[in-house]
C-alpha cells in the first residue's frame, strides 16, 4: 500500500520498509515512478488552483468568533492552497529521492512523513474553511 494511505500516519521505519519492498519488486518500483512522473505532476497543481479559485469565490474571512476578523487572517486564507501544493510536491520529490539509490535517501526518508502530514493538514484546513465559508455565504444570501 502507498504510505499516504495509512490513516494513522507512518514513520521513518515504514519508509525504509517500503524502500526494501521496492528494491525487491521492479514492477512496483516502475509503477511508483510512473505515478510520480504522471498524475502526481498534474494533480497537486490542479487541486491547488481549484482550492484557490474556491477561496476567491468565497472571499476573505470577514468574521472570526463573532467579531471582525483581523485583515491578515482574511488574506492568509489565500495562501493555504499554495501551502498544500508546496507540501504535495515536496512529498513527491522526497518520495522519489527516498526510494532511490541517492545519497540523500536517508534525509528524504526522514522528512517524508512530515511532508505528508503538512500536506494533509493544509488540505484539511482548506476543506474546513471552505465549508465554513460556504455556510456563512449561504446564510448571508438568505
């Protein structure tokens, strides 16, 4: 299974175990590389653009906990999709390096779990803010 499908997360030992499995199975290694040089090149950019466009459509956060939101908080929401995109591409690059014979494979294996956590955390925050914004947008129209 792919490491990012582990619901409870994974650690460096899981990355090294995956590296051993890929070294033993050339077909799995080729499939993984094809995934990273195919859909994984396009999907993060498309999702980043979609999230950004949704945030543009919803507008900046105007209220927070019943009060006027600080202007910085309203503007920082536009940065969140790009944090997701950066983290997703960083995860993809560190995966390619971690599962290669590179001298930096050990370092990439150590940062890979953190890149995955950052990716999913930023995506979850985006989803929560989009749902919140959609609900507030709907109540303002009513």
